[in-house]
C-alpha cells in the first residue's frame, strides 16, 4: 500500500486552479491591508 495521495478529494492548494490561487492570494493581501489599517487607526 503506497498511496501518497488519498483517493478522496480534499481541500488542497495543489488542487486549486490558477485563478483560485490568485483569488486566494488577493484575499490574503486584502486581509493584511485591513489589519494594518486597523492597527494604525
């Protein structure tokens, strides 16, 4: 039994499409900006 990747689909960055990765990255950046301004304000 040498199953490196489980057969059941789960949440993984490797399974996301390129657009989904870009969207996720943009969301993280936006969240960091909001936190930064919240700390400054």
